[in-house]
C-alpha cells in the first residue's frame, strides 16, 4: 500500500491535467499564465529600479591610483 505522500504525488502529476475536461484545462492554463505574468512584471520593475540606482552610484577610484 503506497504511503500518503506517494499517493498525493501520483494524483498531482502533469498527466492529470491532460485527463481534465477542456474548460478545466483552459482555466488551469489561464491561472498559471496570469500568475506568471505578475511575477514577470514585478521582476522587470525591480530590474529597472536596480539599473536606475546603479546608474546613479558614483564611481570612486581605489586608493593608490
């Protein structure tokens, strides 16, 4: 008899998505895409801020040069 964690891993497989009806697959895809879209926008904004801050940092030559 499989343990509880093994049976849970089995039921949450990618193959399960293929067995779902088309509307459920579409809802799942939409949820994943919408979630990742927010992450990508947040990352882009953070990178833009980091670039702007790096642009404003003054270059200081090391001592002895």
